[in-house]
């Protein structure tokens, strides 16, 4: 199980309905995208951090491990706005409004990423996917997502075991050995993935699969109080942004 999935299953909000957490997490993401970067996205980023580390109870180290990957993409995308190609300054030169635009983009994307992580750190996929059928998503699409979700963990576990076996046989002692081990890892994982898919298909056919995977979904109700508090927070952030809005200079 991936660390973010393990955190979602042990979250304080594990028993809350996904709608409650979607209103808050995805609402913060929408605000980060739609409000002015300063101070709107900055307020969203700060609020998401407070909720993640406070009421949601996400450990700071685990949050950083998951956040640093999208943050790296955010920084990389912002750096490209610092320069321009062509113009009187030469083939490549500093953009006139580069730092401002880069700062605005970094604020928007980093805040939006935290909003998505808030939902991901508190909502296991096993709770979300089965409920999508009730929301109107076709059942075959949800079934494919469920099987892919499950098979991903099995494949990652197989790859981990293969690498441990290769390391025990001195398969990582040199560059040539590393390349041979990598090729063997890819070939073995490819064969095992097809083998597991074949066995899964045979198992479903033997159990009378009729096109729908029926799974148990934990009982949960939408909390009116939690949803109202989330909407109040979102409205407060929007109002503060309109009051405190200033150009980022």
C-alpha cells in the first residue's frame, strides 16, 4: 500500500462521507484556481495546511513526502515564466513581468495541489470508487478503476520482491549488473502482470461475473454541519480575498 493510501485509511476523517471531504478539499482547489493569486491562493494554501496538519491529523513528514512531487512540477512550471525567447534582448532573455507571473503561478498551483492532497489524504479509493456508480458514473468504468487500483498494488508488491531477490543475489553490485537486473525486473513484471490478469479473469468467470463488481461500502452519511462549516470557510476565504486584494509586486 502506498503511504498516501495508508494515511487515508488511518485518517481521523476516515468514516466521513466522501462528499463532506470533497466539498472542502476540491472547494479549496477551485478557489486556488479562480481567486486572484494574491492574496487568494496564499490564503487557500495556508488554510489547507492548517486543516491538513490540524483537524485532519496528517503527519507533517508524510505530507511533505507526498507534496514535494507536485511542488517540484509547480516550481518547474513557474521557472519557465522567468525567461522569454526572442525579442530585443536576444534569443533568450529575462521576461519583463517574469517574477510576478512566476510567483502567481506558483501560488496557484501549490495551493491547488494542497487542496487535492487534502481530499486524497482523508478519502481511501475503496470508499470513493463504489459510490461513483450512485453519482451516475457507468458501472463498467468503475469496475475497471477498481481492478486497476487493486492490480497496481499487486504489481508494486511483485516488483519490490523481485528487487529484494536481485539484491540478495548481488544484482546491484555494478553498473552492468544494475542494467541486467533492471531488464530482468521489467520482463518478470510484464509476465506476472499478464498472469495475474488471466487468473483474475478466470476467477471472475468462475464466480458468475455479470459485468458488475459488488463490494461492501462502509456506511456513512453526509454531515450537514461539516458541509456547512466547509462552505463557511470557503466563503470566508473568498470574502477576505476581495477585501485584501492587492497586486503582487
